[in-house]
């Protein structure tokens, strides 16, 4: 008789892991046939599953059956080739194999000594990536700088905000608390910057009130003269400009702030300059897109982007570089006895827990390294070029159509457009397109208008899917697609 409860040993793992990998491969092969957005009502997923955890082990087959029956219908399929919403979170085979190895190895790389390869591969992979992007040498680990992988751009922003706060207060924030430091610190960013700037300001104790949202021009770029005015005004009032955050590729419309001018204004007040290139940064691997992305980086104290958006590394993976790693380490390092090691004390190694908020850390570098090795830079470039080209084709169709309005020149692979008949018509167009189930677009406010956003970047997306997005928009603009919001 078969053992009803076989141990989960290496042999069982070998068999069942194969079944799971097969399941994932089947999912990729069929994801296109599913509606991009989940169609379930709120609470449906929970209602389909038992209220309490099982006492006895259940077989993998039962779990996979529930995955098919309940979980998959409750998903919005981010890897669907018709997913054009937000920014992509694209994944790839090599990256997922790296993720699997990370879980299988189960190492915890908080210190160099807790797993030297975890630390050294991360430093190497980020040096490779810095080189591919054409970022300045000062961000290299061989100079005073270096890179670190964070879970997300928001975490990177928080670390940078704390480092900038400590630099501006000669580290009194850490010692006596921000309120006691008797200094009002200010942060400057554009009105179109990502909400993570505000979140970091609140968590770092600087306060939302002191985040100066600098106005943007007609193209969504921070107005550098308005920034200079704001800096001057605060300094004259005795406040301390602590951090300036420039965005290269804003979330709403992909606008590029004028980083060189912003850097000059920030330098006058010795404020930290961080460049948030979360989405657009990946395109710097293509020499023809690089110049505006890395412009001004030589004057930045930190620069970050998400390989998990547009570089085929599955979520999560944020790459953050510092010009002076000491700034970050001085702000974040806490070293009780149990975290001290001979290697760490020698200063000859990196202890990456000193570069982030949590102590523990996953071996994320494996998936980045495997993606770079197994896909290769040229193939990564080709995909980005394709996405930019297809977006240009889509934007040209929009621009030529009197029912629609292209709100801004497309930025790389992001196109923002609207119905010429106004916001209500744009909302209705989006509802019709998204209800089709073949395409998912998201929205934003661009130049005061409700905008439909098409962000191309999916791993499985081909030109025909972008063409299908245009056909859906065309049909929706004519009322040939049924209206009403998607059910989710
Ligand atoms: N910065 C920009 C410009 C973004 O567009 C986003 C997200 O889309 C973020 C930061 C936050 O990214 P994350 O989800 O990695 O925190």
C-alpha cells in the first residue's frame, strides 16, 4: 500500500518540482487565452477555500487543482501579452530558475560571512549592470560607491532619504531623533514624482509638509527654475534642503526631469541628489536611448532603477547605486555583538544588511546574474528596441485619429492618450477596452486630463498584441465594444 503521507524528501521534491515547473510552462503557453484582468467579485477567492488550515498533509495534486479552480481565476495576469497597464513587471525563464535556486539554496546573506557568494555576486552583478547602463564610474564598487539590490524602488527611496537626512544633520537624526535635531529638513521633487518620495519622507520622520512638490512644464518635466526658487526660499527661512529627487521616466507619462539643471541647483545647497529611474532606467542599456537617462548621473549621490520592470528579472529586484557607500552605511548600520565578524570588522568586505532596512536578505543577485548571462545584453536590448518601436507605431495611429488625442509624445514604450471628447469619454473607452479581456490599459492624470496609458514591456508581448491593443481602442472609440467596468 502506498504511504499516505510520504516524507517531503529530496526524491519527492524532484518529482513534484517537475510537476510545478510543467504547470508554469503550461500557464505561459495558455495565458494569452485568459482574460487579462480577473473577473471575480470581491471575497470570491476566500469563499472558495476552507476557513482553517488542514491538520493532515494534502497531496500536490489537490493543491494544483485549487490553483486552477480558484487562484488562477482570481489573478490579473501580469505576464499576459495584452497587459499594458501600469509599468510591466516582466519575468523570464532564466530569472525564475534563479529564483528557484535562491529558494533551494535558502541562504540568508545579511553579512558577507553568512554567505560570501551571496554578497560578492551581488556586487559583481551590479558592477556589470552599471557598466551596461553606462552609469558613471563613481558608482562602481571598485571606487567609493557601489550597488545594492533592494526589494523595490520604494525601499531604495527610504534608504536614500535616511542617508540624506543623516548627512544633512551630521547624523543627529539617528542619535537624537528628527524632532530634537531642531532643524527643518526639506525634500524637493516634482509634482509628478512617484508617491514613494512622500512615503519615505513620512517614515524617515521628515514630514509630508516639508516635501516640496515642484511644478512641471507642459511636458511633465520638473521646472528647474522653480526648484531653484524653492531651495532659495527655504534656505532663507533657515530650513535645510536635504534631498532632491529627480525622476527619469515619471509614472504617469514617462517624463524625464532635466537632471543636469536640477543637479546644479541641488549642489548650491549641498543637497543630496537621487535619481529615480525605476522604469526608464532599463532602456539605458541601449546606447541610442542612454543619453537622457543617465544625464546628470555624474552629479547624483544615488541612482536607482527596477530590473523587475523592464529587464526580464522577475519581481522583486531594485538596483540602487551610491556614489559614496559610506553615506548609506553610516546612516543604516547597527552592529550588535552577534552581527560582528572578523571579516566585517576588517572593513575588507561588504555586509549588505548595513545598506538596507531589514537585517535578513534573500539571494536576489542569482536571478539578476542568470538573466544577464542566459539572455545576454544584446537580446535584452533587442526587446527594449522592439517595445519602443511598437509603441511608436501605436502612437502614430492615435495621433492620426480625430477621435483621439495623443497627450504627449510617447516616452520610450509608454504612450498616453485620451478621447478627444473629454474625460468621461476616455473613462468609457478604457472600460470598453479593458472589458474585452484581451487588453489591459491603466490610467493616469496627464496635463490635467484623464489619460489612457499603454506601457509595452511584457516578455510574451509581440507586435501583434500591440496591434490588437490598437484594434481594441479603435473599436471602443466607435462604441463597437460593450461598455461598463470590468467586474474586478
Ligand atoms: N518610481 C517610479 C518612477 C515608479 O514608476 C514606481 C512604480 O511604478 C516606483 C518608483 C515604485 O516602484 P516599486 O514598486 O519598486 O516600489
